[in-house]
């Protein structure tokens, strides 16, 4: 077993190696790993539900049945998850990672996921423009967890929030496979927050995960991605080895919410 002084020296050594990585800016635009036209996710994911499709009516039932969750702690979590900024996503996955992540202490991680996220977001946006599915609150009346003006006239399917969150979960699992169960659980819950919020249909949540996973299957083969992954893995290892690093507070409460079953029984919700 490594003693505390040796652990500290190891962390210092790794930190010095990473000195050149710390200059990544969290707010600059990112160029993806894929070239335009290299991939087309609409050829892979199932099309958006239309009237007459059983999935269309299932989405409506789920939207109506989950409005009451907004007045619960799980609804509060969904409201918090509506903030998809980089700093918020790092906060949201900190408990799952077992260490507090910030743009300041993990810039290489942020660079990697932001760059890959450019690719996954581009594919989801293409699919949105193809299917042009209305959001659930445009079909049925009901509260949502964020101002409708924030969503504007943007489309529902696939969910951009879910695509972003699942990209984070996908890559963090590759960076820290020993935390895979916690990370993927938080990624699932992040997606479920969107239909709890009422901003997306449940089918759009599924499609967001599928779009992100399909795109990442190609992204992760790129040499530039593998190089950035190595830098991020080294930085994350240093952060986790740092004796001063701490997980955020109230992770036990978050774990309970992540494990809460939120999909309603649709046999009693009516037509």
C-alpha cells in the first residue's frame, strides 16, 4: 500500500506533467472530432412517434402522469438538471465520480467532453430538424420545470439535454471505469429529469441516449479523441489521488433520488 507521503509525491508529479493542460478554456467554441458528412444518426435511431403510433400516446400519458413529481425532491433534482452549462454538468456528476469536478480543477476533462459533445449535439440537432416533433407541453397542458421561453420553438426529438448528459456519462465511464455503475446511473437519471421536467417526451429521452451512444461509437475511434482521452485520464487520476480532493456534500441524498423509480404505471392513467 502506498504511504501518504508517497501518494502526495505521486500527485505532485502528475500535476507537474499536466501543467500544459490547465490552459484549456471552458467557454471557447469547440471543433468536434468528426468531419462534416462523416456520420448520419438519423439512419440509425428510430423515427419520432407520430399520431397513430402507440409511442405517441404513451408519451402523452407519461407527461400527464409525471406532472405531480414536480412538487417532490425528484422534481427539484429535475429542475436543477435543466441547467446544462459545463459547470453544472460537472457538479451533477461529481457524486457519481466520488470527487468534486469543476472547470478549474479538471480542464482537460472538460475539453475532451466539450469537443466530443460538439459531435453528439450536431447529430441530435440534425435529427431534430428532420423530425420536427413538438414538445409535450405543446400537445397537452401541464406545468414544466423551467420557463417555456428558454425552450422557445425548438423541437423535442431527440433531447439535446439528454444527448449532452449521456455524452458526459459515456466519457466519464471510460475515464473512470471503477465508477461506471454510479456514473451511468446518474446519466440515466439526468435523462429522466427531462420528462419529469416536462420539457421532453420520454421517447425523446431514449432517442437522446441512442443518438449520443451511436455518435460516440465513432468518435472514440479517432486518434485525436484517444490523445485527449489520455490527457484527461491523467488529470482525473491526479485529482482523485490528491489528498485534498473531496466529494461534494449530500451524495447519499442524491443516490436515493437517482435510484428512485419514476416511470409511472400507465395502466391506470386513462386514455
